[in-house]
């Protein structure tokens, strides 16, 4: 290529290289339409260019490297740009600078802009009217947006010269499927998507469990609209609503006394998530565990039937998703008072004993609940021979995430001390307990355990116990009966 000039001798050679005609390289344009002088276009070849030439001075040619050619409009006119590639291929590009009439400019512009759109045709009116007609049917969502934009811009620029006969019929089933998959990925329950016939509005609905989940779903839908190149589409997400669930939060305070020493055994207590530490005084942490692998209700009932567990307090807090609920009770215990053991009563004493449980369950996702729990119970730990009553406050305050319908053993205290002691601890362990206070009094002859069982149930939900939970629970009950001498 020599400054875009091809000699007559070289051109004659070039014309013979096509074996009977031009052999234009694949992917190279055969036509370039410029609207005004100064416009330019870069033509890129797949191999090095040997020679180029133009048969008119209405264009200028400039080589860039070995494989690129810059074609610049110099003045009104038409030109044929010929090229010869080093592999022997030849070709010609027809160039028009400022078409002779306005219709030509409109036609050239629209053809160039819509060249890659499937189903669209640009042509002058067949009846000779001064119109350039854009016709056809567009279904690909991103093409729908582009065709609208190009034709609208042309109409603003050239007015009634442009006749828009294009039918915009986007394939809404594709859009709907993409949005449905997005909602399912965000764990939206019962997702629904409706797409307007022209894809200008998309309405979505479904059930979400947190405001954060809803915000993330809306963000994803916006991203999908951009990915599909839907343009100025309206996404109506008002149908995404928070789950309006009602929960029962069950809290049971229990005490287990293994008066037969090791007959129950630490191994069995581990299996039912009730193994505690030797003593709070040792500085060890108590055990907080999720009992998702067994039916803790059945296990506690079996222990109770064997006489080793006492269910001293039971509360049920019924409340809405994300709302705090509470259950409380209070009582006054009146006992006779004497001056010494065995003496006649000299009066009575009233002791106040109250219990309160506060619970706030909130969906974290479809199968998980975040629970804030604060349980405080009053337990009679001693009645003296003179009638005085000792009340111990036992409490657990915790924040944890747990699967729906599962149960938690929230803090088990084991004590083997032979002295009567009361103690408390701030330790935390297997669930994220925010704070803890647990007072206890132990007897001299028994190994004692005390704790809270917590369960969250969604009212109205159908729960089916898994075979693995049933099998393990039955095996634990068999072991309890065997160790307690009850047989099968």
C-alpha cells in the first residue's frame, strides 16, 4: 500500500487475481455510505494488505499497520475502493459520500443502523412516494429496544420521510423465564412474573422473608433487565410481600437428677445434647446445642416416665414474624413460720415467685428463624424447718439462628458438688448467646442437670419427621429403658 495509490500496471495485475471477478474477503463490507465530508470508517482485514486504490478523489485512503484501512469522506461523490491482499484475494468497496437525495441518506442511515437486526427490512416506497419504510417483525428483546430507538431518532431527524411499519413483538416467554429463574435463585416462594406485550413493564410477585431479601431480589431484577437490554422498562416489585407467619415459641425449664450415678451415663447425655460440665466452679463452659437430629420432646417424656426428669416450667409464646411476644406468670407462696423446728406456727410468710419469657422470632430465610429469647423462672430451692422459702432465679438470654421445627437445649448445668451451693456463669458456647445467668443449687447425693429446651414452630405448617430422626430417637429411648431397667 503506497499512500492509497494503485498504479495502472498494478491494478491490471490485481484485476486478474480474482479468477474471473472480485474474490472479496469474508467479513469485509462491500458498501460504505457517508452522510457528510469528514466522516470516516475503519476497514479491518484478516491478513496483510498489499495494495489499495480509489477511482475518485471524493475519498481518502490511509493505511494503519498491515491490516487496517481508514476510508475518509473528502467531498460529495461516489468511489470504488479496490484492495489486494497478500494471500491473493481481491475485493471492491462501493463508497458514497452525501447521497444525491434525502431519501438516499435516510435509507443509508437506517440500513446501517439496523443491519444486524433479524426480521427488519429497510426500503424506499414501492409506489414512488417520498418515504423510506422500515418493516418487519422484531422478537428478540434487545433488538426491540434498539429498533425503537433508531427509528424514533430517524423520525425526529427527517420527519415524515420515515414510515415506521415495524411490529414490535418481543418474545415475552423468554423474558418471563429469565425473571422467574432469578426469583427462584433468590429463594422467593411462589414467584410470579407478568410481562407486558411490548415488554415495557414487568410485574413480579412472591413471598420473601426479610426486607433485605426483598431488596436483593429487586436489585437482581434490575440487573437482569440490563442484561437483556430491555431499555427503559418498568419493573413493578410491589407484589413481593413479607411472609405473614405466626409462631409458637415453646420454652421448657427442666431438671434431671441421676440419683443412680452413672446409670444414665455421660455418653447417653451427649446423644441427647444434655451433657453439661462437671461444675460451674471449674471455669468450664456449659453446653448449648441444637437438637436437630432427635425428637427431644419424646426423649424428655421418656426420662420423665423413668423419674429422672422433672418439667418444672413450660411456656408458649405466640407471636407474629418479627414481633416480640411474652408469656408470664406470678404467684405468691404463703408458708407457716415457726421460731424453731417442730414448734407451733407463729404466723405466715408470703414469698413472691414470678416467671417471664420474651421471644422474638423472625424469618432469616424460608427454612431458618432468627430467635431472640429471654427466659427467667423462679424455682423453689429450699424450705427451711422454720418455714422460710429460698427462691432461685434461673434465666437464659440468647440470640440464635435455628431451623424451623427444630429444638435447642439452651444451657445445661451439671453439678456433682456435695455441698449446697448456688452459682452463676457468663459463659457462651455452641449457639451465639448474648448473655447468660444461671443459678443452681445442688444436692449432696445426686448428679444434677438443669436447662431450657426451646422450640420454634410455625402455626399451620405441616411437619413430617424425617426417618433418620425417628430412628435415632427410637434407639435413644431403647437405651434409656435398658439402662433404667424398664426393658423394651
